């Protein structure tokens, strides 16, 4: 199955169609994070199963080769496994995000995701301290639940990633966070850069991510150092993190702009296609769009998922990024005996 998905990436890249998409399938969430207001939204919306399967087919037709299934909390959706299975049938690499580890221990979900061809489960991981982690997500005993869930994950072939937001609590101790994630058994670590959004569907903000530019840069410089040690499986490219530092110091000095809306997309629970979670404009509805759009590149924010994936679409300047991604992934997998 991995061979088919890898070939699909290569085929779409050579054909100039390669895209990446986040698909938010619900705005319901168990966590009540201080930096995200999705959990406050009413009414709670869950995408229709048949429409969502059609949406995944259409995204695959547009060249989407990696699909991140997000929310809210996607594991609350009763058909999340069906969506993973459809992505796999279309040879689309896929990841499922999770903010509430207790959901990984219910309804044999891990085995079902494994059978459906899920490539990665990404779990929110804000701190190496259990008390801070529980307070951050407003989920009591979240770290203990995460440890139990990871024990179950290790009995499957599923790969796991700790999704670490750089925020006021950890920007100066990312080494402790990464070490805790490694000791818990995570295969990879991804770093999310703090940003604000006034989007009606995905509002982000709050005191926790109100870091000064200098503190964010400090965190990124530490992340680069940790990445170079090769110990924690950090997937963010060094080149991309340096690009974000350049953006924070002087936006005009950025070499790699963002292709949100063209190569990297966000589809919300209304099936509306947006450039990213940050911007309010809607490009169309995935159920009725006839083709993907080609938009000017953007340099308005430092949203990690979109900026990091956009690094692959800058022609010859992207060759070091592709090489770094391939070699680093190989080293990580070899070190884990995968």
C-alpha cells in the first residue's frame, strides 16, 4: 500500500498536480484549549458520510496526495474510518489528528484505522509536564491517558507523531517536550508555529500563544538544534524553520512564500475550500468545483502546516527541501527498525 501511495505522490508531482489538504470533518471537540475557540462553536457539525467520500474522491482527482483529517476532534466523527479507507483506496497518504487520547482507546479504533490504511496518528502534545498538559487542554489526566493509548498503538503498525505547538510554556524547553515524547514512544515530532486567526471557522489566539517575536525565534532556533541531533524525529525542515525566522525578522527577506489555496488547501465542515485556516476567503465548494485554482503565493502569516508543505513547490530552490525530507525520513525509519 505504501508503494502505491508513494507512486501517487511521484506521479502527481511529475504531472504538476501535487497538492496537500487538511479536511476538517467536525467542529466538535472534547478539548477546551485556551488558544482555539472551535470547541465553543454552535451548532456542532459532522460532515455527511457520502458527501465526505465524494469530497475525498474529488480532492484525489485534483492531485491531493496527502490528506490530514482534522476537526475539531475527528475521532468523534462516527465515519472517520470510512474516510481513511477511501483515502487509502485512492492511494492518498493520510493522517488523523487527535487532541483527546482517551478516544484512541475506544471502539477498537486503532485496529480499525490500521486496517483502513491510516499512515499516521498525530496527537496534540503541548508540554512534558502532566499538570501543564492537562491545564492546556482542559482534559484531566490527559498524559496518563496518552501513555495508555501509546501502549495500545505499539501493538499495531500505526505510526505516531507528537504535534507540538510552540507557546509560552515550552518555547524555552522544547528539548524536555521532545524527550518526553520520545520516551512515550512517538515515532515523530512536528512543531507548530504560534499564529493568530480571525477565521470564522477556525479562530486561533489567546494569551498562551502571545509570544514576542524574539521568543518564537528562540524556540525555532532551539528546534533547529534539536532537529540536527537526529534524536527526536522532528519532521519540520531546517530550511523551512529558517524561512520562518526570516519571516519574523523581515517578511521581505523570505525566499519561500506560501502556496495556500494552490498547492496546500483547507476544506472545512461545510465542504468549502479555503487557502488555509487563517484566511477568511472561500475559493469554492469541493463538491461543485470543476478544477483546482492557481493563486498568487502568500506571505501574510507563519502558519506551519501550510508554510512547511509549500516549501516543496519552489522549483530548483526546493531540491534541498526534498532531499532533506527523503534522507531524514529514511534515517528516522532506519533508526527505529521500520
